[in-house]
């Protein structure tokens, strides 16, 4: 055993000391501890010898703590209280009622399904602490493979071996325009109408699948997109639209609460599609705290509590997986 963990006394000595220090009476303390008074006196003497200092001043009329005894009493009470709580803490961990999870998300997740999941999870599992971090899909996939995340909310692209995913959202995009843009006066648009409109997107490396679907939609419309800015996180792109610097694509579910400086318009015909999943590494089976979180996410999407139109709930083997992202 390492030298720093070698002691000349045992835990029982501290328990006996604590009781005598509380009652300042050896006979009463012995009765509380259900041991004989001479045995208790020997245990206290052993502790004093081990610590090389007297802990009590004894007389026929009273028992008092020495200065060293008062210091030990202050130290030992929180120590014993902590040790007493360890079994319950370990049971809570094993049962998924406590713990800590690192969860990553994209801007689309936070704008649609994630707030409802977080609200329900905190209500049901208040003992589990979540560390939330916004990051793009590419970073989440790397972090999941490196065991740096418990799970992530991201946009699937290609199958990634070793990940489980659950589809939470699948929607055809519309377009977000500055409110004073000429096209904002129309109730619906086609991609071909957007050829002269500057666009704000995110770097392709963050989510290649969606980026390529955007380019494909323009190609089908025989239009060359005018991409004037690539920014991250997603909230910055929306901010640039508010500033009048360009337009961007957005899901209808994401467009429910918008500032007056912008206008959302649905797109008719072919348009890029957004997909959002929750993903986690497998095998092995998720630990209890993660299993509890995934249970809430699954129930939330299955009941449609997020109000997301067109969301589907199904598991897929081989995945495609606070700070904000695309």
C-alpha cells in the first residue's frame, strides 16, 4: 500500500472518537455505540497514541476536548458524513439517477427538438448533470469516436461504423430572407428564384452532406448560387440575414420564432433537406445515465412533443452522429 495511505488507526477509531466528542461522556457514548465502556476507553487511547497527542481532558466530573481534539472533531464530522453517503451515491449512479454527461448539439437541434428534451430530462433526472457544447457535425463525429462525448445531436451524412443513431427530424428547407428583400413579398418561392440572391452558408467541412444538397438543389434549378459568406456558428448566419447581407436556408420547425428583420418563405419543388439525429457510440450498451437521456429523447420524438412536423422515430445501426453550430 502506498505510504500516504498507511495509518496507525482504523475507521472505527474515528467513529468512536466522534461519538465521545459529541456526548463528552464515555459511558453514554459507549451505550450509544453498543460497546463496553472499558473497550471504548481503550479504542480512544489507541487513537491518541497513533496521533501522538491527547484528544480529551478527563476528570472525575467531566470530559473535555483538547485543542487537538476540537480540530479533529471538526475534520472528522464531514469525512464520516461523506463516507456514509457513498453507498447511496453509488446506487444512484448504477440506477441512472445521478452522474454527468457530455452532450454536443448543432444550432438546428437547439432551435427545434433539444429544448423540450432537456426540459423533460431535468424534470425526471435532476441528479444527472449535463455538459452542453455546440459543435458542428464533423467535430461531433470525431469526438464520439474518441469517447469524448456521451452523445451528440448532429446531421447525418454517410454511415459511420460503431455509432447508433436515432432520427429526430427530417424536413425540406425553406429560405430565410431579410424582411425588406423583394422576394419576401411572395408567399412561396422556387430555388430558381434565388439565383440573384446572395447566400450565407457554413463551411462545407462542418456538414458536407447538407452543403452538397444545397448545391445539388441549385444545379437542378439551373442556377449558380451566390455564396457571399461562410460563417459558424449558425446563429451568426441568421444574424447576417438580419443585417441584410444575404439569405440562408432554414427548416420550417426552426422558423417558428423569428425577429421582425427577417422573413421565412417555403420553397416549392426540389429543395435541400435537413436531417437531425441523436447518436452515441456502441458497443458496449449505454451506461445508466446515458441510457436515461436516450430514453427521454426517444419518448420525446415518439410523442411528437417537440411539435416538429415530419419528425420520425426509429433506430438505425451504423450512424451517420452550452456553446451553438450548423
